C-alpha cells in the first residue's frame, strides 16, 4: 500500500509499504477514508522527537471503514464507518477504568523509552515516534487498530466524513482542555491558539456555559474562522495581549486559560521569543513555552491553566513563582479521547459542534508532502490539510 513516510528531518516521501495485518485477536484493520495533519506532527517532522526512524508512517487523526476484525473483537463489525481515537488504550487497566485513557499502562509497547524521558510511560499513539509505541500512522491506505473495541467509534449517519474526522483527535483534545480546565457557567476563558484544537476548546467553553471566550492568535485565516464561532479575538500582531485581557476582565484576568499552541510556536512579540527560538533550533533546549508563560501571567489569582499544546522535554524560564504565589491550578494531558468521542459525535449529529470548516485543503494522499508544506508554512490560507488515500 502507499503511505506517507518520515525519511529525515523535514523530509517526507510517499512510499510503498507492507499492508498491515492482524497481530492479535483484539485488532482490526481500517481502510482510511480521511486523515488530517496536526500541529503536533510538526514536532515529529522537525526532529524534536528523537526516536523517529526513517520509513516511519506519519499521521494520527483519521476515520475510515472497518475491513477486518480479530476473533476477540465484539462491538465493531466489518463495513462500519468509524472514527479512531489517536491514542491507543486497553480499556481495562487502572488508568482506563478511571477514564485517563492517554495514560494507559498497556497501550505503549515501548515503555522504557518513555520512562527514560518522563519517569512513566503514557499510552501509545499512531504515527508519533517510537517513544509512543512506534505504531504505523494514518497517512496510509490501511491502518491496524489495536484494542479495536476500545478505540473505534461508529459514526452517526447524520455526520459526514469531514466533520467526523476531527472527532479522532482535535475535538476531544479541545473539549478536554475546557472540561478538565474547569470551565464553569459564567467564566471568562482565554484560549491561546486559533488552530483546530484552539477553536474546538473555544467551542467547548461556549457549550459548557462560559460567559465570554477570548481567542488569541496572529494568523489571519485562523482568526477569521474563530470569529465565525461567536467568540472574541485578540490579534497579537496588533495588540498587547496582557493589556487587552486585563481591560476585558476588569483587571482580574481570565478564570480559565487554555494553551493550545505547543512546543515550536509563539508570537515574536512575546518576551524571550528569540531566546527560546535560539536554544531550540540549536538543540540547547527542547521546547518553547511562550504561550504557557503568557497564560500563567494572565490567569486570575486562584484560576486554572490547562496546557493542551504538546511538549516533549524541558522548558526554560518557567514561571513557577507565579503559579505558586497566584494559587493557580495547572493541569495538562494528552487527550483522553475514549472519554469524549461518543458525546462529541452526538453533538456533531445535532449540529452543536462545528469542525468541517477546519479542512481548508483536501487532497489525494499522493500530494501529502505538499499538504504538509502548506500547513507548516501557513501557505494559501491553510488551517488543516486533509488527505484522501486511493485514486
């Protein structure tokens, strides 16, 4: 089959790779109908996760059709249209029983790699380096899905493929940020980042009853999309973010701050931008915590900060003093998709959650390398590139 492979830092190639096959009775094989790029893919592409190997298949956000199931798969059947959670979880360990699915003890077959970096291993993830399991990714014609009864969800007939696609990763990630960030009716919520995850965190905050949601970004196409969601905007290219947030909150700051940017981005106007960029590009540091710093400083005393953006290692100049002295609650996680996906699909079916507009560039898998170029370099108004395998 054809698949998009990582072949080196900032190098992608469409290759012919072996078809996946069932490895145990709980597996399924899914024929991919749509697969999306994600901002966290850029960490992999840029070599910031050092456990990538040449020939690894990229991609973790996808939907498709079940074409084969193992003998122990009981809740899914051949022919179903499904969305697949990007994180691979067993459904039975202590973490899964407590709905902490991305922390599953059994979803990552390479725990020693993760333990050496983080002390303990999270679950596995499709196409996201060997530290998260070394699983083949979704930018391919077919994907093997472990723990198929736990990780695949049937798509309601009212939900089209493009809408359902983002229930795989972006929608549950964004919803988790608002939910575990503690958004309550009447809150003021600030969201850093107007990409897919940031927009979905903003929508989740509105649906959870926030009185005011403010989205911060500096990319015009993303701001234009976010504006259609009925939220307020701050363009960091033309505004002082801290001054604007204080002005709009009566000097108090936001009740909940959600960071949806991650390790390789940030506004050049933010203090320490050049310092972080210099260290990261020369591999003297791994991550840029620009938006995290800004969220911590602009959260009200006693408020909550949730870090949705993906980080891989250590950060410099972390404002721990602000966290402690302001009495902040600081939380983070990879997405617990199995906890949210059925509910999100129901909301999509009722028209409450908008995602289809995120797919600004839909193209054949054969043009996937071009799609990543558009996405990474923000060309042609690209918010998300989506790939369709096959002719």
